C-alpha cells in the first residue's frame, strides 16, 4: 500500500530575470497517508504554496524548474503525460484556493462551472446529470436552496458561500486528496470557523486526505493530524500537530508558536487617565446608498489605547480615517484638543503606504518640510533620530521602500507618523499584512513608543487577539455600529453582546483539544451563512 | 526615480534586441537628419535645384534613366517633373518628420498631464467635463480639425511650429486619460493619505507624490505617441496642409508620388520606405521602453499553459 | 459587366478572397485592344457615360457660369446664340441657336434685337417664347440664384439695381419682348461682343409657370435635345434622355447621337483616368469633360500607342501668369518688374505643370489663338531658362546690386496652376538672377480673397485668366480697364492700371460689331500693355484627355478645349 | 435597469454640453478664419451689390451669436427657407443649408453616409476577423514562430500609415498583378457585387492598420485572463487547454475588444479622411475636408456634430457593451 502523497527531495526554482533564479523549495520530503490530514505551515516565502501547486503539476509550462519526485495517488506528477495529469487534477486530487472570488469564472453560473469540471472527468455524463451533481455538492457544502443558487454567478455570492462553492467543486468528483491553499485567509473570522468546520466534517464523511496549507497556526490546530513547519523552502519540524504546537522542538517553530497572539493574554493594567483628547459624537458616513459608519460615539483619553474590532465591512477603517480627518463625516461631531497635525495614522498595507519613488528619509521628512518650521539640517537630523527610534539604521535615509521588508516598511510608516510629534495615532490594521513573528515585533514597538511618548492610540484590527494585546478599552463594531464597548478585560472575558460572543467563539486557538471543544460549542452559536 | 532604478531600466532596455535595433535605426536617422547638410555636400546636391535636363518633359516629366534616374550624381534618383535630387530631399525630410513629431509629442504630453491631473484631482464636475471633452478629442477625426485650424492661422506663421501646435493640441486625449486613471488610482493609495495627514496641500501632493509615479506610464505612452505623430505629420502633408514647399517632407513627397506608382515606382517606394522604417524603429524602441519601465507587465504575460514543455522538466 | 465579377459569382463566400485573387488574374486593363476613335460614320443610339470629378451641383441656368453654354448643360439648355461645334479655330465662332441670327445691333451696338426660330418647343411640348428668355435672364439677378456671370448686371440698363423677379415683380425694362418671338436688349454702353454673351446659359428660356426657385435645378425644363430623367445627390449622378420635342431642324449645332447620357461625378481624377484607360463595360463609351491627364498618367500613356490614340488634345484660351501690384514696393519700379520678366525660367514652370505636353511657354498675355487677336511678341526675352545677366543688370539699375528678396503669394492647393509646385519652380528660376523668393502659400479661398482685394493685394502673386468667350475683350477689359477697379469688393485689375489711352481703346473696340476687326485691335492692345511689364505670362495650358474606345466623332473646339458631348457618337 | 437609464441620461446630458461647446468653437473658428462664404457662394466674378444681396440671403449679415442661435433653433424646431418662388421646409433636426449648393445639410449627410458606412462596416468585419484571430493565435502559440511572425505583422501594421498601405496595395494589385480594378465606389443599391469588388482594397488598407491594434489588444487581454486565478482553477481541475481558452479566457478577454470596436466604429463613421481621399470614396470625411476648404460652415458644423454624436453614442454603447459583457463592472 503506497501513500496518498509522496514527496521526495523536492526542489523548485523560479527564474525571476533571465539570468538569476530563486529557489523556492529546497529538498523537501514528506508523505501523506490516505485519509490523513497534513498541515503545511510557514510564513510568507517559505515555499508552502509552491509545494502545494507542484502536487498537481501546476508549474508546468511556467518556466519553473522542478527536481526530486512527487507521487500523488500513484501518479508520478513530474513525468506524467498531459492527459494523465489532467485526469489526476480534479479527479483524484482537487484543490481549494485562497481567494474564492477570483478563483471562480465571473461569467458563468457557479453550478455550470462545477458541472463543467464534473463532465471533464465523467465524459459520458449528460449535461443534466452534471448539473444535478453540482446542485448535490452545493447542497452538501451547505448552500441553502442549492438547485436555485447553482444558477447564480460568483459575484452574487458572499465570500463564505464562494469558498463553499469552490469546495463543492472539489467534492464533485469525489477526490481522494483535497489540497487547501490558505482556504480561509481572505475570510472573516466567523466565516473562517465555518469553513474549517466544513472541511473537518467532509473529511470525516468521505475519508479523503487533506493537505492544508496556511500561515496561521490556529487554523491547523483543529484541522489536521500532522503538521510540517517550513522555512525558506525547507522543512523545519514535522510531527503530530499537538506535539508541535504544544512543545515545539526547533527554535524557529518555538518562536513561531510564541509569536501567535493569544486571546487570553493578560495585559498589565494601567491607570486610566481622565484627560479626554478626542471625542466623536454620533459620527455617520455614507458612500452612495450604503452607510459605512452609522452613529458611532467614542472618546479617546490621553495616553490610552482604544481597540476597535470588527469584521470586514463593519466600518472600522472608515471610522479610523474619520478620526484623523482623512474622510469627512456625513454627519456627527468630532472634537479634539490638539491641532490636526497631531492626529496621525499608520496604514495597513506597507507597500502602498510608502511612495516607491521617494527615499524613506524623504517620506518621513515630508510632514516636517510641509510645516516649514525647520531648516534642512534640522529636518535630516530629526529624521535620523526617528529612524533610530523605530529600530532602523539612520544611514538608510536614502534607501527606497523596495529595499525593505514588510516589517521594516511598517516601522518607516510609524516613524513618518511620529514626525509631526502627534498626540494620537490611529493604527489601521497595522500588522495584518505581516508575518506572525514580525507582527509581534511591530506590536511591541508600538507599545514601547506609546509608553515613552505618552501617545494615545486607536488600534483598528480584525484580529481579536492582537487587539486584546494592546488595548485598554475595546469597541466591537458590526455593520457600522458599535455593538459593545468597555474595558478590554471585561469585553473579552465576559462578552455581553451575542455578536461579540460569536466572534470570540470563532477565534482559532492553538490547542487541538480546546479547538475541538470550541468547534462543538460553535455549532450552537453560529448560523450557516 | 532612483538612480539604481534608472540603471535597471537601461539594462532591461539593452537586453531587448528589437529595441536596440529600433534605437539604432532612430539614432542613425537623427544623425542623418542633423548632418543632412554634410551628406548633401558630399553628394554635391541640394534639395531645391531643378534639373530639367534629367527628365523627359514631353512625357510628363518622368526621370530619364532607370530606377528613377539613379546615378553617381543622384544617389537615389531625381523627382519627376522637377528633377530635384531625391536623396537630399529625403534626408532633409527626416528633419521635419522627427522635429515635428518630437515637438508635438512634448506638447501632447504636457497638455495631457496637466488636464489629466486636473480631472483626477478636481471635483466631480470638472472631472466629468474634462473626461467627456477627452472622449470627444480622442475620437474625433483630428485630421479634419487640423485642416480647419491650419486654415485659420496666418500664412506667415512658421509651418513646422504650427504643425507641432496643431498635432499637439489635438492629440492630448490619450495622455490625459491615462494620467487621470493613474491619478485616481494613486490618489486612493495610502501614501497620498499620509502626505495629506502630514499637512501637504493638493499642489504639493501632485508635485511630490503623483508626478514621479506618473513618469513611467507617461514616458511609455509618449513612446507610443511618437510614431503616431510622425504619421500625423505625414498625413497632413499628404493632404497638402503640412509643411509647405520647397521644404521637403515625406508625406508631401508621397502625396505627389501617388499618381506616379506606375511610371516611376522608385518615387513612391523611397519616401514610403523611409517613413516606414522610421515609424517601425520608433515603435520597436517604444515597445522596448514599455517593457523596461514596467517589467511586471511583461512578466505578467509570461504565464504557463499547463502544457508540458521540454525545458520545464529538465 | 467587368470580367472579374463573373468569377466572383462562382466563388463561395468562404473562398471569396482567394477567388478574387485567382479568378481576376485573366482580366485587367491589358485587353484594351479595340481601335479607339473609330473613323466609321457616327450613328444614333447607345448610352454615353460621362465620368467627372465635379458634381453638377448647379444645374439651374441662372446659377451656371460657363464659357459658351457649357458641355453637359448645353445638352439641356438652348440659348439665343451658341458656339460653333467644330474642331480647332473654327470652333471659336459664335453661331445662332434659338435665334435666327447672332443678333442685330443698333448703330452704336447698344441695342440688340433677336428673333426666335419657328417650331421651338420645351420638353413638355409647349412653345418657347421670348418672354421665357427674358424671365430666365431676370432670374439670374436673384440673390437666391447667385453664381452666374456678372456681365448682364453691368451691361443692361438698370441691371445694377435689379434684384430679380422674386423681389422685383415689375421686371427688367431694358429687355423688351414686343412679340412672342422678338427680344430686344438695351445696353448702357456699346458692346460689340453681345452675341458671345448670348451663348451663356442665363440666355436659356425658363417658363415662369414651371419655376421652382432654388429647386428648379432638380428638374429644369429642357429646350435642348435631352431632358433630365434623374438627378441624384445634388448633381452627382445625372441621367439625360432624349427630349422628343426637340427637333434637329431647328438646331444645326447639336448632333445628339446617343439615346441616353449618364453623367457620373464625384469621382477621383485618378479613378476617372484609370477607368477610361481600362475601358471595360460601359466605360468603353465614356468620356470626361473635366479631368486632364496628369503628368504621371501621361508618362505611362506615352509608351502605349493604342492608349495614346485615345487622347484628345485641346487648347482653351487660358494664361497662367505672375501678376504685379505696382502700388507695392519694389514693384512700383518698372525695372524690377522687367528684371523679373527677364529672369523667369519658363522651362521649370512648364515642367511643374506636367511638362511640354501639358503646357506651352507663354510670352504674350493673350492666348495664341486668332479669335483672341493673338499677336506674337516677347517684350522681355528670357529664353527658355531665363536671362539672368540681363535681369541682374536691370536690378543694379533699379538700385538692387546685391540682389533682391521678394515674397510670392500663391495658392496652397496641390496640383493647382497657382499652387506650390509652380511657386517653387518660379522661386528656383529667379534664384539664378540673385532674386530670393519667399513663399506665402494661402488656402484656396483665402488666396482668392487676398489677391482680389485692394486692401490685401500682395506685390507679386500667381494667377491666371480664362476667357468667358474666345475674344480679347473678356481677357483684357476686366484686368486692365481702369474703370473696372473695384475698391470694396472682388477686384481683377491687379495692376490697378488706369490708363486713359487703354480705357479709350477698350471703349473703341467694344463699339465694333465686326469681330475680326476687333480681334486685331485687341492683339495690338495686348502688346502695348505687355510692354509695361505688369504681368509675366508663364504658360498656356494644354488639355489632354482620354476618351473611351467606342467613342466616335470627337470634336474639340478652341473655344472650350474639351471634346463636345453634343457631337460624340458611341455606335 | 434604472441604473442603465440614469447612466444613459447622464451621458446624454454631458454629451449635449460637449457638442454645444464644440459647435460654438467651430463657429468661432470659422468666424475668425479668413475667407468669405458669401463670396464663394456668389461665384468668382461677383459684383459688390450682388455680394451684399447674397450675404443677406445667407443671413451672414446677422451678428455671429444670432447666426449661431438660429442654427441651434433649427436643430430643435426645423426651419423654412425661401426658394424664391416658395418655401422649402427643413425638418428638425435641421442643420441648415449648404452655402455652396443650397442643399439641406441633413440631406448631404444622408447622401454621403452610405459610402462611409460601406467602408466602415466592411473594414470592421475584416479587422475583427484578422485582428482577433491573429491575437488569439499569437497568445496561444506563445514563444513560437507563429507568434513572432504575427508580432511582426502587428508591429508593421500599427506603424504603417494607411496611405502607404493603400499605395502599396494599389501598386501590387492594380498595377503589377492587375488582379483588381482600380477602386471606384459603386453604391451597394446599384450593384452589390461591384460594390464589394471596388471596396476590397480600401477595406484591406484600413483593416491592416486597425487589425494590428486589435491583435495587440486581444493578445494582451487574453494573456492577462490566462494569468487570472479562475483560469488556474480550471487548469487545476483538469480542464483541457482548448476549453480553457475558448470557454474561460476568451470570454474574459473580449470585453475590451468589443468596447474598442464600438468606439472605432463610431469614429469610422466620422469618415476615414485619408482612406477616402486615397481611394476616391465619396464619403463624409471627404465632404468635410472640401467643406472646410470652401468654408461651407453649415456643412462643416452639421457633419462635425453628426460625427460628434456618433462618437459619443459609440462611447456610450461601448461602455454599455462593456458592462453587459463584464458583469463585474458597475456603470457610473
């Protein structure tokens, strides 16, 4: 009896320019037995996705060079003929991708797309049979009124439904292996929990093997049997999921596990200050017919951190931008005791928040130059000081953003926000685009700076654990409204609003056992949607 | 653009054989155009001297001798009717072609950037107005308007300058559309928001944050415009409203040559060939510049078919 | 039907492109074997096709401006007199048409009386009366129907103020119709050439009852051998068929051989000449009345004898010349004008206009035809390529020892006789004499307005003059009669010559009703004016036009220089 | 559906504004331009008195703004013109009478449109077949000889001005090979067969130029869709390459092509001046050029406005088609 997946000494090289090439995967070996579940975990650039793609031979024709051997359900992927490979793809091994919207053809009904795939592998099946199979699998993955919704196009589905549809497509031909490449990264935390639960149930039901590729240790905890931690294209550690997450052997895995923010992390209590820096009363903002923020009132005190949590579309980003004056409120009142320049922002995307055509030093200096208060020497000196403050080498003044990593760029963004000596910094998802180890460093830096400079922070994020780490008080937002607010400990430990409760229940945890327990608890709380 | 960025662009440009070939053709042409007096001096001819003795007046003025009267004295033969030297007229024609095209491109780009910026940064009304105007500018047959404009301006106005202005004034639509789209994209980027938070006004943002990023797409588009402008100049001259005789221009020569394709094919083929080589040269170079400035666009197009390829497995 | 269309019918749609390429190979213009211009006796019948560039946009006798009644219009409109339809110089004579003779003048040629022939009928069978001719002339004064020749306005008593029959119901008193067949014209000065004027289409009869104003041109009532069957796209396609009420007995000039005449216009010159060259299908019986062969086409045809035999050559009375405005320096100095006259290189100019087959060098202002009174002279002999030495000497005398820079105004229209090609040829020719010529090219309409307006008239420019009838009068009087200088309007007396002796001589000649005697004196007057160097005659153009291989009875008079459709037979 | 309606209304509103501005500019330009339309209408040897009468008859004596106002009025309500003996009604939208021929401009447009449409429609069919076809082939046969050959073709195609292509085609097919007649426009209604034969060369000359553009756009659009995630999905599910290209990639690649062809078609209706000139096709473009030169303002204005309408219409159609073809786009 051979294994379902056997990867031996796999190497993958991508040629970027005509001359140089990058080794994405370097001597990787692993196996997955039939019916088993393996988690492939790593930070960005670890080669985990490239590995997943290689299992289906998807690098063929792209110019990537692949070495070693890959056997999937008895097929030698690297040497197989095109036709044989096509039979494997979707027939015996199916794949679910990260972004469910772009992964479906926008022009065809979801059901037709599934039917098309079904007919590729069952050429004798009639159109009608294929359609009814599509409806069947859509029904299985929990699409309500599946026969009718099968005629909808992807953009008429919500994000979670799309991912369900993609999973349905994978189920259509009853594959023996399901490869899920970051299947929940683009989804909100509540939806993520549902999708993970679905995958779990399907595995139990069909007995198919699962290869789950993710950067999120919390995701693997409740979903796989074994885990393989990757770094720079190599395997760092492999073993049963409980062992690796509880007591990682390798330093890198340990760092990884430790860096994951925890919901139960207890933050040293701080003395609440009474001095109100900023007050918003009944803020509303409409975009066309949709109301992004619907009557939010809040206060920010000097020196405190206010966490704002919510899923996508909750209006948290719009709120954050209104607070610093980037977006004008449709109605409502915003009062602050400091000049506008003292309200600064740190942005989510480290790529788009820095002008690629200007050196980082100039980007940081920009507010100082615009103010026309200091002369050039003073400005440069101040920028160097700021660079040093955020943990960057002051001599990097003349370097350009593309020379830096995501975490470093975020530090530059923090330095720029600090330049006009602000009283309040709104951090809009400042770490969500970063790897987990980097996240921890940046969050640490923010805390440090706040302490040293006595700043107020508004920390906007979707990640409940991160918010708890930094916040004194927390607002929970849903559909543009604040559903619950209060001291962080109170909100996290004794949530009052059902939505807060559902959010907290959906957060993945590292402990596999607890994860299983929470799954059971969730079923009662969350409707399918 | 960083110095290193420039170096990279240059390297990528040089890596493309077609672009290098195009660049070489253009360089040669520019050289020939600049040194036209020298070349004609070597040949011993000029653009205006008539040679009635070299044409058969009774037969409509067809050049005597074969291939349009090619001889040691007249390297590319002579013009029917007048007997003027074709080599001299062709290389002097290059001056007009290149000069007008480059000048017009500069005018188009300047106008396009200013209008595109105004539309992208202005309020909704201004944007709508400028965008619809751009639509019409882009789609209306500019040749016709060129004719009308050229008819209005007093004849004393230097014709090449006039052509630069007319082609420029009628051809900014594409640039402005591209700049507007780019501005709308850039405007929503966080670094522009950051600049606003840092206290920069609209003008400062346009200058410091937007213009540098517009350089690449604008240069790319200018490289596309250049050959089009060469064709526009030739087209206007072809219709008889371009530069005026005795200044030679390729379009004008082609226009006179259209009836001669049976009696004196060389007279047609020479200016056509020069024009074609120039435009193809510029197009190749422009294509190269595009790839060099936006390597992502090039590599984005380098995707797999999923088909087995020999080199993939070895 | 052209041969290539046969093959296309066999071809399936999918293979259409290939079939076109393969099937058409057998055809093409090579099979133009038939002997052109067959000398056999012309016979009636068939359809004549006319291929033209300019559409007959105006087909109203009041709006047409023709020399001698025009070519196509003359098939529909008969006039009091008409041109003699014969080859060469004989064709320059004026002969009676509707009238019994060319007119009976009063003693001082200020009153002209005409009598209509018997049996003249319109296409509807009604009789043509002298009142209809009067009405037709009156219509030409209406602003709605502008475009015709100005002579009647100038010559008829009360003509200047008359506004046409629509606004001025009373009519023009200087035209009398004592009976239905007699018409009398009262002129305000002697005009011995009135019979020539009476050839113009404004002398065609228009029945008042049928007048539809500006819409009359869609279906003018025919008095000639053909009537309008179809007029599409504003004169772009006109089909003429026989007018059964026309009688050859009353009309000795029009032969009217074909049964039908199909005038297709709006065509490109190259298309017309290509179609006439190929001559397939209907094009074998085709002619053109407005398209010359270009130099390039001539170059091609020269080598092809059969084609060359189908080229008609004609001489219309026309002169292209350089005009001076002596009110502008330095052209006020006769020596400068003479220097330019000596320096001119007529060979380059001739070549610019298509070579020696299409233009003949001119040293006289009057065309080289007896009817104009041509008297050979060369006041400033420049030879064929210019006399640079003599010119330089004159310039030195005039105070320009180091040469002279002048600006020559010309038309920007390509291939125009006043166009850039001629201008550069003049420019290059004068270089040898040390005269630097700058060029001032103007758009066609702007050019006309600039040179014909005294306020803007440049010092030196290209222009040309053609006769409204083949006589010295309409050639010399508008250009050199001092009383015809127009201060605020379209002026043709470019030199602004107001020489009492010239004016007097013009008046004297106009009194002559003996046109041969008049011609002699026009010739002498031309020489006299020519010596003042007010113009530099450049060339007299030659018309070379192709006609189809089935065309017979080609008659080209010196009046029009173009083959006369009314004489052509296609059988 | 209301979204589409408001979109069209807004488009129409701004289009009217732009066209108004355009016509006003043209009026101004012609008012400044040297040359007197009355003189041109009156004929070369027209006397001063007659000229004054003609000027009055053409209403050229009115102040320029009044002339312009009357012109706009005519578009909405129509106009009656005196023929001398009676009146002639020019129904709305009346674009006035030609100074030159006295014909109604709407009539002139109607006369010239068939030739221009013949050229535009035939050329478009050709360039779509040639352009999309070669774009498709070169995208699918990436890196092979066919692609390089087609890239060369499109490069030369986009670079060559239509009058060069035209002359070379004439030289080759009419002179050297003598396979085709020298083109002479024959109306479709007169003889469809001759109509087609005589338009083959102009069609090809235009199509050569345009198809190159379409090939490039098809190719890059197709390559872009081929690189999209959903194409990868179907590859990962074993769908064959042919089905991927035809069913999934091409469907996504066509919207820009459709939108562009709608716009180009609108522009073509404004007349391909150079092509019409070279091949002697009596279309709108040629009429416009001659009218500009003879300062026949009503014709120039009428043709330009009609042209502008075509363009604006085509732009709107392009946007609607684009939105219909690509359901993800929202009309604004």
